[in-house]
C-alpha cells in the first residue's frame, strides 16, 4: 500500500533531514594534547621567565592538560626549603588547565647535599606530598579527578603515583627519579628505594591491566628519570627492575606505549626498548625525553587515534629560551 504523503508526513521528513544535516555538521572532538615540561626552572633568569613560559602554554588553545615531570629546581644551589616548594606551587597554580606533576631527584633525593640545605631526603619527600598532592584531583586552575595509589591501604603513602583515562588511553605517573632512583647511598635510602619501586611497579602493572580490561588503545607512562636504556644494568642499578617489568608489559600489551621522562635535559624521540633475550627492538614502544635547563622549552604530545602515528610529538620553542642554534627534532 503506497504511503500517502500528507503535509504532516512531509514536515516529519524535512525535520529528520535537517537533524541529519546538523548531526553531520558537528565537529569531531578535538584530540587530547599534553604540554610537557621538565627540569626547569634552574637559574634566577629561568625563574623570572617561568611565568611567561606558563602563559605561552596557557595561550595554546589545543592544550588539554600540562605535565611537569620533575626537577623544578636545580640540584646544586637552590635549597630544598618549604619556601622554594611553596613558590613552585604558586607557579603551578597559574596554569589554566589541569597540571599533573611527578617528582624528580632534585626535589628530595639529593637534598642531603650541603649546598641544598643538608635535609633528610625522606622528610623532604613527605613535605612534597603534603604540598603538591593534597587531594584526589590534579593541580592547575581547572582540575581533573585522578586515581591515586594511596587509595590502596598497602600503598597509602604513595599519593604521587596517579592515573587517569582519556581519549582511549590510560595515563600513569610513576615515581622513579634520577640519582640512581635513590639506591646505593645509605641503608635507609636503599630501604626507601625498595619500598617505592615495589609500589611503583605494582602501579604500572595496574595501568596495563586496566588498558587490557577496558580495551584501551594506548598507554602513556610519565616519570622523571632517564633509565638509561643503552646501559647494562646490574644489581646496583636503581632502574633494573623497572626496565625488566616495562619490557614484559609492553611486549604483552602489543598496542602503542609512550614513556615520557626528563632528567638528562636532551629532547629526543626514539625507540630504545629491546627484548633481553634476543635484542630485538620493541616496535610498539616510544620514548620521549623533554627539554631541560638551560633550554626551557616544552613539548606538545597529541593522542592521534585516527592518524598514522598514535603519538604526535612536537617540540615547542619558548622565545625567552631560544639558543643560538635550534636542535633538529
């Protein structure tokens, strides 16, 4: 029986057609982009320029959130005092978007040095946790909720290890720092290292387990230390257990994994993870090391789930930090 095209029927068809046009005209969601900064500010000049660097990032409309991956002060002369910590916290509060921070060695591990005040490193770490990880949310003027490892009673002190999921990707901070990850100086430091690396490896395994169970497309790990992929790591290495566990998880996951770290102040993007048994490169693993003092630049990382590269990495050169010759990305 043919459908009678009444005026009402025609109006309904017109409304459906218009709605379809409107739906098709909706812009696709913008990809998630991180601004990555590390190992700065170190000098009085860099401290003076740091608010301008923050404004540079704030003015980029494509940035979703910011990560500072540790060493927000130098490890030779700037004291590990509450005054310095609180000043940095004030700077962090200038970021308009969510800020996630993970500690470096200059903030606590190295604070036993006379030039930094001769502090007890564990006491400084406790103070860092109080100032920079006070809640279940990120820092910054706009915040996001975070899952913190401290929710688990067994790991109640490790508030700095955080995790969140966005754009089909799990992001996880890992408290792994330079200065051999606080291993090998004193028995007390060695005990701290063992407890923290146990917690951190457990946290990393949970991130990969979550990615598998939720069928996520990628994993981003964020930490301070350069774990020196190119070196042979014996029992005295503070990174050996991390590298072994990282290899197991990345190989099993098979999907894209990005490790973001700082520490050695050299911008680079490469694929340094190799399987221990035959030396074959792990193709789904990418390492990004951010800039550091004296080049106080930043890196834009975009999760591009539809493009040829899952992780799009772009160096951003801050005008006040431009060297005479720019490195080739």
